[in-house]
C-alpha cells in the first residue's frame, strides 16, 4: 500500500471512530465511550483504535469537538444570515428546537448529557465543555445586546439573564424529549421562547407613555 493511500485509509478510520464515538456518547455518556466498546462496534483492534487517539480522554475530547461542528451546522448556520439582533435570536431558537426534535444525536444533545456527567469534575473534558458553552453564551449575548440597542427588546434587557433562560428552555426540551418522548414539548418550548423573545413589532420596545398599550391614562 502506498504512503498516500495508507494516510487516506487512516483518516477514514479516524472519521469512523469519531462518528461512532459521538453517537455512542450521546446514548451512554462520555464515560461509556470506552476503547473496548468502540473497537468491538467498529470491528477493529483495541491497539488499532489506540493508535489513533492514545487514551480514552483524547477520544472523549475528539467526540466533543465533532459534536460542536455538528451543533454549529444544525443550529447556528441556518440562522447565521438572519438580521443580527432579535431576528437572528429567534432563528437560532427555531433551529435549536428543530435540532432536538429531529434527534440529530440518537441519545439527545450530547452537550446537555455531558454537562450532567462533568459539571462537578475537574480535568480537560470539563474545561472543553466550559469553553464551548462560554463561546455559545457570548454569541447569543451579542445578539441580545444588538436587539436591545435597536429597540427590539427593552433597553434594560440583561443579556446574561436572557441567555440563561434560553439555555434553560432548550435543556428542558431535551430532557422532556428524552425522558417522556417529547409529546407537545416543542410547542411548549416555542411558547416559552416567544414570551422571552417576542416576535418583531412595528415599533421599538421601550417605556410606554400613559394611555398607550391599552392601559388607561390617569385622570387629569
């Protein structure tokens, strides 16, 4: 076998390992992502698998990095070209709900499952999760600030609070789909998002003058 063909074959094998690793981790957790289990699933030797990653931890990190690529493709890219601010926030949430409804990962969102496994631990896996979640929060917070600055959300909107609540809604949706089958859960999630990020109105959001918005004005 030529060196070029050998390198291409190694890349294909690595891709197979990562793809199966992501699927398995979403079902059984990152701790369930063992060298022996993956080798058996893929029909390769343990030594052959170790040759690609070296350790279980390296395999776990590779699975999380690939999951981030998939999440970006499924959730961010469909919304990336929307108008920055409220329109993009709502587009992101629509794509995010769809991603969970469609079961892109067979066992639900790998990031949600992984945080439950690793939020109380130290080490490189937890560190990577913190960086990934931090980057996502910053991306959403930036659009909240744009929306508030443009009058699409109240000017005193707290980006951190809104992002905290959005994450709570979508984590709850993932939990409900996985535990109960999700009947009606996506509808509830969309309602919750609409309350937090109301559809664009004809004018900027801000303090109302007396008598506006259906509220009676005080008598003179």
